């Protein structure tokens, strides 16, 4: 069964390449005449060019309360409060465990009245209420800041109409480097992000960090972001860290094709990061869906990371949208430790109708490779994932049923890799104020 599913996934990946290849002539034709890129919302599975958490320009809002793709909105005068929330319930975690909440988050962006013709301040937060004791810990105290699991908590000065054009911020925010890290957790195609990213996050190296960030659009198609961060987990650690400058990073993002008329969009990004002062972190090896630890090794010193990502959406079988995406991350740590990995995924819409709902299928392959002077040989980890996302009918894409199978495999020294393979299958119900949009 495992071999059959693995072979099926590989064949689907090859089919993905073939379909994408057949689309290249049309891609070349649309490249020179593509209209200006339209900034996308956090729900659209795309990385905004200027700031990793910026909402797109709001449509003309009537005073009062409304609901759109960004979530709920309350608009009065020159002030807009945008709020969102989502939850994910895992029903069969396996190993005799009970059902549990994978995520339960709530966030807001308050766009304050403009201070000049073109600039306005904003306050943004998102908090994970899953096992965080948020209500009990409060502000300050020994159990305060480090126990509340803020995904975002920052103040910003940004373009008054479109924060993707210009935003500077200080506070807690997701690291700018990885495209996947900056997709809304409530709208991921899979339960978790790539193995290479989740394992970096498990060592507290990416994810949410305290610091300063600046992003700006160079043109309608191109954007750049830079950041000076703490890079040690900051507010979400037992001992919070607030030293700005442990990490310096930069990222270039582009949308050379955004042809909404023909359903084609191409985005890509290139990023670098330099971090110092990493002290005896454990770099975990995790399973793809349940994130059970199957091994790990120590990392320390200085880290240099390089990242590249690409995503291409196009009409495929029966003129339904499909998306091919991939991301690779390579890190070199002090002491001669090298870790690299990547993922590639194909997702394809099967049908979409208000009466019947919306069904997407996906196939994905991840790998991670690690070597170090501290252990002989190389640890090599793989995961094959197959699954489906189903938006329930008459729910405006805000209630989603998710199922996912993962086959995990790992080889390497026995002191680094404790488990050689496993199979995982989960069922999950998702609900959100933002619609689940896959392409």
C-alpha cells in the first residue's frame, strides 16, 4: 500500500511537470502583456510584495459592519478595524490520543486615521488560543509575555491606501524569509508547512520573531522586504528575548504574470538570512502531519540561510485551475552542520458550485537532508502526502473539510534518526471568517 501510494504520488508529480510544460507557450505569450499585479489577501495563498502580513487595499467601505475576503470590517470615518479568526479540529490523531484543536486563532488590524496624505499608523495582532493559557496569564509577570503565543503583535506606519506598497513595523511578526511561513495558517493546503520549514521553526529559528521590518513595492510586479530580528522566538519563549539584530534578512518577491482573464499567475521569491548567537538548539526531525519527533541533532553558532520559491497557477484539466508550487531552504550552521530541504506540490480543482461545494485534490513531496561533523553519515528524510480540501456547500468557502495521508521515511545514523518510517492519516474540520481560496 505504501509503495503504491508513493509511486502514485511520483506519477502525479511527473504529470504536474508535463502539464506545466504544456502551458509554457501560453505563459510566454502572457508574460509581456500581463496587467499590473493586484495585491492579494491573506486568504489567497500568495505572498504580498511589500510586507508579509499586509492586507490588500480595502474596497470602498460603507460606514458600519461588513464581511469580505479579509474577514469582518468595521469602518467609521478614516478608521477601519479588520478582524479575522479561524479554528481547525483534528478528529483522529492516532496513538490513542483524543481529538484536539490544531489551531484556534484570532487577529485584527486597526488602520488608524492618516497622519499625512499618504501615511497612516496601524496596530496588528494575531494570537493562538490553543493551549496557550492566554486568558489566565495576562500581561507581565513570570508567566506573562512568554506564554501567550502571539503570531503577530506590532505597530506599523504604512501607505494609507495599500500597505503592500509601503510598510515599516516594530514588534512581533513572522520571519520574512519563507513564502510558506507567511501564508495564512488558516488557509494552508496541507495541515502543516514543509518539513524543512517546520523543523527550522521547531528549533526557534524562523516563525514569529521580535524586531523591525520594512517592505516596499518597487513596481506593481516587484517588491522587497528587509528585517532585523531577534530570531530566538521572542514573545513566545519561556524567557522572552527582545534583542534586535541577532538576525538580518532580505527578500525579493515578484509577480511577473498576473493574467486574471486567462487564469494564469506566476510568483517567485529569493531570500537570505544571517543569524548569530544560536546556542545549543535542537533541530528536530518531525513527521509531516502529526509532527511526532523521530530524531534530531544540535545546532549552534552562526547560521546562513538561502531560500527560493515559485508558484504558478493555470487552467488545467477541464479548464479547472491548478497550482504548481515549490520552495527550497538551505542553512549552514557553525561547526560544519548543513541542512537543506524542499517541497513540491500540485493541487487541482475538481469542481466548484454553490450547490455542491468546492473540491480540491493535492499531491506533495518533501525531503530534508542533514550532515554534520558531530555525526557520521547523512540523515535523509522524506514525506509523501496525498489529500483533499472540500469547501462545504452554501458556506461561502468559510467551512472546509480536510483529509490528508502522509507516508514518512527516514534514514541515517541511529543516534540521529530514531524512527525509520510511519504512516499518518487525519481528518480535520476548518472554519474561518476568511474564505478558503486555493488558486
